[in-house]
C-alpha cells in the first residue's frame, strides 16, 4: 500500500507539472476553449486538475464518472427544489449548490473543510450550503461498520459522521456517498432518502463495497468510464428505490 500511495503522489506531481507546461505552451487554453463542446477535450483538460478543487470547480464538474454526471444532472433538472446531502465535500459541493435548492455536506478533515468553505464564499454560494465539520470519533466504535478502511486512516471511527444525516428531519432527493465509512453511510442514507430520490455511491467498483451494495436491495445503475482528472476508468453507482411490483 505504501508503494501504491507513492505512485499516486508521484502521478499527482507529474500531472500538475504537465499542466504548468501545457499552460505555458498554450495547450491548456486551447483545451479550455473546446471543453464545452468536446467531452474528450474536457477530460484531457481535467487531467492536470487532479486534487485541484479550484480548477475542477472552474470546469464545473464533480469527481464522478461523466456518464453518472449526465444522469444526475438530468435528475436534478427535473427537480429544481431538490435537497441534497453529501458525505465528503469538494468540487461536488459547488456543483450541487449550482443545481439544487439546498445542500447539506459533512466533511471530516478540518483544513479541507475550511478550504471548501472559502471556495463557496468566494463564488458567492456559501449561504446555500450547510457545510459541517464532523471529525472522527474520539472513542472508536465497537461496530466495525463505522471503521474506515482508507489507507492512512484504517481503524478511525466515523459513527458520528455516518449518522449525521439522521439529524436531518426532512428527506433528501439526492444523497452523495463519497467520503469515509461508506457502507455505514449507505445504511443511514437509505433511511433519509425521499421515495423517488437517488443515492450516488462513488468508486463503487472497490471490492469492499460490493456486499453493502448487494444488501441494500436498491435498484442499481452502474456507470463505468471516463472520470474527470483520472487517467483510467472508474465507476459511480446510482441507487434508487425499486418500483413496486403490481
């Protein structure tokens, strides 16, 4: 896992370096002018924006697969008064705030929480987002469901984080799961999902999530393919309540 993390860190450094070179020779500007009309151009432009939330916001894109983004955008266009909740903040927070009437977000990293908050204020949409900092639990949960499996955070407890959605009385039309303890977040998200709502479960191809997705008994739409800022295909799964059989 150390090697894997080192490779990821190395790729980010290379991607950012390539972006600076592309900026200097005019390639980034060329791609920017074409990104609205060409998905390939948009994706190529985004490759140098990995872990660069400001650039992803400028590109107006969350970190999900493009096919899932299209599906979710169409879903929100039909619901102009949609309420959205997300586990894990970032470029998706801004993207959602531009399309939903209300966004509630929980974030566990203080520095990142502050950075996203400043970004929301700079853009002028801070009042539309309830951005909450929910740090890992001081006392680890005895339930393994709430323990993180994220490299570097293995064993950290996120019970308060996963249950934060239960503090909201009204249901949500859209719930995004893209943070920690995702299996637990899914369990509680189902309890606060509107009857015709949708759950966005990102990076759903990871083996550790398969059992929770299968046990959810939700209707599953898997979208695998190009993803902003990633040089390889990923998967975002959309979950909804199955239609009742007559």
